[in-house]
């Protein structure tokens, strides 16, 4: 692939493969689970068995690696499978630092599965790197960062936290699901591994689950490939095909979605019925400067708002919106809204009156009008 190509071009070209059989422009889906051996016992095309590797996964992994400017990528059947693979790099007694507002299942995975195997965890507010530094212990081996965070849109400094990790011989993994490689490339700021839930913006249409780890260099490649191949949480060839197809339109989709999110955030931040708007592109955002530094292509298409009033009022508002479907997940073409506290449960630190918004590809004026009408109703 040509080095001079810009990311938008690479997203198209890296997911394209010349097809020797039929000249198909859209890559064929190879469903075969097994591949033919030559007389000498070798495999002409390098594929043996589809759990180990297959043409659609190979194409996806190559594309993911270049999207994040990494040395290699390892694809999984969900974001959680990717997260779980990263945690499997840990040894008995190792310590992990997680953001206090990490994706809820990331924390649950740690407390529900890995803690019983002797892995210890501390959660801190990472928007202040001093909290990370203070949480370091002799056995800290992995610092997990999610920026912007879910659902508070807090921003953490990837460069500073990566160097805290490196000073103590630990690795820094960034969950880059929300920012996407369109606007944020954590490996360029010093992170070691990027994690994606490709279920979100990469797939982009809410119709495929997937996850990935993208690696700065080859030091963990062999271990993570082994975890992928032996644990077996691999994406199917069709999953890989859908995600590579999503990647082709990622830049175009995300740029429109984030412009609309920014406009909606501006509108809501001036509305008397809205108490707070959490969006890294607002100058009032507490980490606006860090966001400007590391979110180089914009501020993303996710925001959350705190409605003036209680949980009931927030849920009423969500219900009054016509263009925002009340559903979980994010990153698809349809705008979505979700009352997070009721999803995360009573112990969640998320405010009662918070609604999380995933801005889709609808016309932005329609979206803003929809909010205006709904806010007038409640
Ligand atoms: C969705 C999500 C995950 C988990 O990914 P799945 O594909 O649902 O397993 C992890 N982190 C973030 C930030 C997410 O939004």
C-alpha cells in the first residue's frame, strides 16, 4: 500500500483485494472453515483452518492496523472479547488501573472474572493524571484508559498516562471506540495497544458485533494471536466482511455525525431546561485543552446531557424525542438516546438525570427541531 495516501483513501484501498477468480471489486466472503493442502503438506495461500486465520479476517486486520498506524491488529467477535484478550496478558497478582467511569462491562469483567484469578484493580478519575500516578503499585502492569469516557465524556491525557505506564514498566491500553481513528490515534501519543468495539462506528450500522486490538509494535502480537486463536472468540468471515465494508464509509459517516453532534451540543448548552452538556468540543468542557491536543480531527459524535429535574423527567424527555430511538449502543446511522443509570444499575455513579446521545446521520436541523419540540413538551 502506498504510504502517501491519506487515511480516507487507505480506508477504501486497504479493504480492497484483487480477486484472481472473478475480478470481484467487493471482496468475496470465504465461508470455508478449512483450506486445501499441497502434496508436500504446505498451504499455498497460508490458510489452514478458519479459527486460526481466514481471508476476510486477514483483510480486516490489515485495514485495522493501518487505520490506527499500528504494526498489527487482532480481530475478535466483540469489543468485550478484545478487552478480555488484553487482560489475559496479565499474570497472577498483577495490578490494573481502570477509569472509574470505564465502559460498565469492562469493570464488571475485571471484578466478575479476573479478580478471582488474583488480578487486582484500582479505579480512578483519569481526567487528572495525578490520580493515576497515585494509584500505581509495585505490581501495576496495565493502565486502561477510555477517552472520551462513557457516559460522562471526560477526557484523559493519553500522552501523560502512557508515560506514567512506561516509567513503571507497564503498558497503556486505550479504548478508542468513541473517538475512532478518524479523530484520535492513541498509538501516536504513546499508547501501546488500542482497543475497539467495532460493533459501534467501524461496523457503523448496528448490524454486526466485533472487536479489535491494534498494536504499536510486534511485542505482544504473538501472545495476542495465541489468545485469539485458542480462546476462539473470533469474528465470522461475514462479520469481518461487514466491518471492512463499514470501514470504507467510516470517515464520511463520522465527520457528518460529529458536526451534527457539535451543533446539537451548542444548542443544548444554551437551553434553559438542560442543566449540563458533556461534550469535549465545548469550550466549557473541563478538559477542552487536552481534547484539542489529542482529538485532532474533531470532538466526536457522542454527547450526554443532564436534564433539569429527576430520572423521571429525563426518561420522559427521551420518550418525547421522535428521531432518537431509545436503545442502547451507539455509532450507527440512526440517532439513539439512553438513560444510562437505569441500564447500569443502582450502584452506578452515573447521575439520575443523565441521557446519553449517539448522533446519527439524519439532517441536523431535524435533530435540533426534535429536541426543541420535546423540551417544550416536558
Ligand atoms: C460497546 C463498547 C464496548 C464493548 O464492546 P462490545 O462490542 O459490546 O463487546 C467497550 N467499550 C466501549 C467504549 C463501548 O462503547
